[in-house]
């Protein structure tokens, strides 16, 4: 959906045409879900958070400033929702470990319509949430650095630099994994 079309729909919704919001949901639903999945790593949580993003977006539509990118505004909401979910999950995991003295098991969800590479997914999940956010928006969602900078209230240069660092961390995480599997295969062949 083009920026001007999204702004026209937002204007109509603000003027009382609430049903038009469904068009915005349809236009951004898959992208927001995919982003949430990559941030959280689990399909069910991503679905829940994506739904919350659109509800929050509708409730706070009056706060959207005309002339800004509506998609970037939604991603900003999604980022905050994902961070909150990750923080709650971390607290929950600590409590479980404290009371059960065992580490929780991690479910492996497969997501339809999302390119799936287990090593890449794990490497992305090892990044801190801020770096993960920048990588996902730039690579997966193909957002411009300007839009990412607007969402994070950072300069273009700062976002660009963090992106390069995060990309290096991601690449290093993948090459370390390859190195481990090479060592394992060598030790098995002896």
C-alpha cells in the first residue's frame, strides 16, 4: 500500500469511517506478523502480538501524525509490544527455573508462508532485541534506513552503523555455527 493511500484511509477512519481500518489491517497484516514472528520466535505469540498491534493502532490512531509513514508507525508499536513480550517471557523463565530448577523446553514452531531456516532463525534470536529489530526491518521487511531511524528516534547514521554491527554479529553467529558443525563432522570421521 502506498504512503498516500494509507494516509487517506487513516484520515477517513479518524473522520468516523471505522470500517476502512480493515483495509489497513489487510495491507500490513502479513508484514507485521512476519516481523513479530522473527522478533519472538514463536508463531502463537507472534499472532497474538500482531493482533494487539492493530488493536493498539486503532485505539491510538489519533496519535498518528499525518505526513509520517503509517507502516513505520505500526512497526514502532510492534517493536514495543515485542519488547514487552520478551521481557515478560524472560521473567517467566526465571521464575520457572527458580521453582522447578529445570530449564524450560523450547517449542519448534513452523510457520506457513515464512521462509524458514533454523540456523538463521537461531542466530537472529541470539541478537539483542534492538539489533534484531533493525535487521528484521531492513532485511526481511525491506524498510528504508530513514523509516527505521524515524521509528527509533535515531539519526540515519546511527541506524546505519547499528545495522552494520548487527549484520556482522549475525554473520559471525552463522559462521561460528558452521565451524562447530565442521568440527563435529571431523571428529566423527576419525
